[in-house]
């Protein structure tokens, strides 16, 4: 019954999660988007519960009726979303207030209805196919578009409605963005045209349309073109002409709906193109300049926070100045004196000096690497590369990238991927600086290479070996924290170099096959790395095969229980068998990873910890840092060497529970005793606390007994006088009772 109740609760939870939008605040769950650097709230989701209210709240309501499972709807989604963002952020030309809100000024809104969730509502509106777009005027359908329509077809209908609301406020020409764009095309200011001009222009186009074949392009009247300006592409007028003949246009057979517009007209302030770090020096920042030049911009900055009395800061200063020279014209380098700017450093949340942080606007990531000049330059180069955005690659450029990068995250998408998906992807960039490369692609060759059939899909390629991120729900692809946690588990190379900055990340909680190599001997070093990578790949293949075999065994066992219950006709046993969950949780097993360390550079630490000197030859140890133990010999007693055979024959014996090979300790016997006590407390806190309480109670009871026994001879003592008063029993008592012996 427990399994049955659990399955019932899980089913109920799934129904709640899939409940209609009115069951929860959907706007709160969805994310804002940005267009022309302005925030755009989520599009209005219409339901039977809010339809009557929302349709009365504005004169015009443009509604997309769609199905989340419709391929054409997925293709149309970026077009309608960009159209909404474009108009929502546009400034009304005829308003005295340049910052007037488009929605309030024109009383025009956009919305969408999920026809799978609310089929009755769509049926009431006469929607029989998806997608269908309807502009409602005062709650009544005014214009209907069936199927996927381009922005050049939808925009003229919107412009007509806006002109109805506020005459002579619309531009004569309007350039539209492409689906998925985040900024309007460059536009020129043009005087709004009158209704007469519009009518004459439309009549001329209609004359040409009637004379030309339907497949020919409809040319724009030359009189309507401003001199030396961008011209409307022929595809726009051609699409408009086709829209005239379709049933989606307003119902007037004598005068088809065919307004013609020239290119865009919204003037955006030109973005200043400044070269970063023009002088090649580290800029001293104050609280004021930090806000104006760092926080309120999207320019990347690499900034150190220091104190003049800090010895580490003083030692790092020459490298920092040289870094500023090396990054001249590429990356802004700055510094903050925390003795002078105490409030700024407090707001940043520093924990020590020096602290180095990479900023891009309000986003930030702390630098945790080494402080050598080469380390700074390597990190800065990767920061500049990633700060420029997620690069779009094809099959050939991705292969070229694999030759340079050890770890590459690849985001595969298709035509239906929305701007929200790309925005969530961009938020991951800052955390990947210095770790891995992130690119995206929609090349079919990459789909085929990685056997991807659903989009979007995220994977990581390490030495050409793919590992996939498998979200349980589509929305989890936009969950930045969830995706980032998965990235952290796979962003190390197959065989990374162990350094001071990544030692904890590599060693903690894992069994590490650590190669102690000599980088100076290049031939031997390259051969050893090649052998370790081969061993790592084969070990991972073995683990995948074992995982699949174990899962299949559990499935077979479940199927046997189901068949047995069916044969007996035991419905209760059948339900219990079907409710068995196949648990493939491997959290109780330690992960095995591979790494290497420069034995010459870390010679003292390696000799002290493992008793190995790289001068005696390259070696491999298998280290279990959590238990402070390691193995350095095979089952035959020979040293483990950087060889695929030597590693793979020893590793299974080490990972066996308990290990088949006796380990060595990295700490002394006394230190090991206290370490085991500490480990026991951490792993079994309740049991340890119970033991302590039991010992404490026993000790207390023993002392309490000692205190209540004077002289330590009992709970009480008979005095000598008292003993005299007690008479010994007469022998006659034993003789007269019948059972005792009789006296002679």
C-alpha cells in the first residue's frame, strides 16, 4: 500500500505541475526578455478564467492561438515573440512624451492561448487550425491570419489598428527586425504620411498586382521612396502581395488588404564604440567611477581589490601592471584601494586581500587561479573570448575547435528555439571563464554525429567523448543553476593537471588515478599522457557497460515479479510489482577520475606524502583522499606505471568493496586515530552522539555509586555495637523444626 500511496501522490503532483496557467502565477514563473536594451514582460497568457477581463482591458488585443506540440507553431513562435517585443518597446511618434508607454498610448496588447489546454476557448473563437492569429477590436475579431505568417504580413494589420487609435502618429516607413533579433534595424526619421498618401500608394500597388502574375514580385512605387535610404526588400512586398490573395486578410474581396510600407524609422542612439584599455594601464576606481564605468555598462572589467599594507598585494603588483600592458586595447584592467574605498569593498563582499573579480555589468565571477603573469593572461584571454557571447559554429569549425580546446560545451538548437532559451544560455558564460568553451550550433552534421533528435540539447565534448545533459522537463534547460551544477561535474578534462587551484576539486570525494610525470622529458611525458587517456576512456566505457547491465538485471527482476503475479492472478502482488522503482542511484560509490601532476615541480610534496621521487621514474598512485590512503603497487607487488595495462589491472581491485589490495597511509598512526574519530563523527553523527551519551551516563553512574559507598565497601556498614546486639540463632531452632538434624 505504501507504493500505491506514493504513486498516487506523485501522480497528483504531476497533475498540479501540469495544471493550467490560472492555477499559478505564470508571469512570475516565466522570465522577462530584453529588446533594444529595454525590459519586456512575459506575453499575456489568456485562459477561460481571465479572457473576459483581459479582452475588456484594451481596445485591441492581438492573440496567437497555438499548440505546444505543433511544429508550425514552434516555427511561428520566434516571429510572434519578436513582433511583440518590437512594438512593446517602440516609442509612439505622435506622443508629447518620448517615453510614453506603447500599450497605454495605443491601447494595444499582445497575448496567446494554448489551444491544447483550453480547446473550448479556441473553439468559441472559431479556431480550427494552428497557428491562428486574430486581432480583436473591443472583443470582436477584426483581422484573422491562419498559418505561419511573416512579420511583414502581420505588421501592416497592426499599423492599421494603431492608426485607428491615434491618427497620423505612425511613421510612413517601418523596418522590421528578423525573428529572434534583440535590437531594431537602423531606422530613419520620416514624416508620417496622411491617409490620402496611403490610399494613393495602395491603389498603385493594387494596379500592379492585378496586372502581374501572382508569382512575380510586386514593386514598390518610386514616389514613396525617400532618396538614398534603405529600400524595402522585394521579399517583403512579395509576401504582402501573397497575403492579399489569401483568406487570412480582412474580408473585402473588392479591396484586398495590402498596405505597403517603406523601411524602418525608429532612431536609436548610436552605441559608442570605445576601445577598452587604450592606455594599457590599470585604472584606479572609486565608488563613483565603479558605478558609471563598470556596473552600469556591459563592458568587461578585470579588477583587483587590495590593501597597501598587504604583502601578497605588493608581491602581485608588478604582474598586475604587466597584465594591463598585455591586454591593451582588449580588456579593461582596474584596481580598487580598499583602504580608501572601504564602503565599496564592503558592498562587493570581500573576504581577504587581494581579491580579483571579473565583471560584465552587474554579473561577476571571482578569479581563483594562480597569480603569475601567465595565469592572469591566460584567464584574461578566455574572459575576452567568452564575454563576446556564445559563438555559433558549424561542423568544420567545431572540429577545428576540438583540436585547441580540451573541454567544449555544445548547445544544439533548431528553428523553434526561442530567445528565452538563448538568454538562459548567455547567463552561463561568466561561470565558464577559465574552465571550458561554450558554443552553439544548428548544423545537421552535428545532429547526426551526436545522434540528437530533440532540441535544444546540451552536451560536453572532452577529447571527442560526449557526455549529455538530460533534463527531465523542457523548462529545466532554462534553469541556470541546475545546468551549471551539471557543468561543474563535467568541466574538467579527462586527464587534467593537478594544480594548487584545482586540487580540492579533483581530489575530494573521489578515487584519483594520479600520474606523477616529468614534463621536462617530453617524449616520455606525451607517451604517459596518451596511455592515461586511453585507460580513462576504457574505464569509462566499462562503467557504462556495468551500469547498463545492472539496470537490465533490475528490470528483468521486476518483470519476473510481474509475470509471477499475473500467473497467480494476485492483483495486489501485481500492483506492488508494477510500482517497484528501479533505483540506479550510485551516490554510495566513489567516482573514479584521472589526473596528472608535475613530479619535478611538486617534488617535495610528492616525496613527503607518497615517498616517491620522480627521478626514479614516472609512477602512478591511486589516491583516496577522504580516507587518507593510497595504493602504489599492483597485485604482483610491482610499482604502478603510466601504462593502460598496469592501471586497468589494479583499479578494479582498489575499487572493490572492501579493497583487495592493502593500502598505505598518507598520515601517521596517531594522526590516523584522531582522523578516524573525526570521520566517524561526520559520517555517523547520531550514532556517535548516542555513544558519547552512553559513555557519559555510564561514567556518571559509576561516580555516583562511589560517592554513596564510604570506604568503598558497600551501601551501608554495620557498626560493631550493633553486631553485639544481634544474637546468634540457637541450634535448637534447627533441631526442632523437623527438617534440621536432631541432636544426639
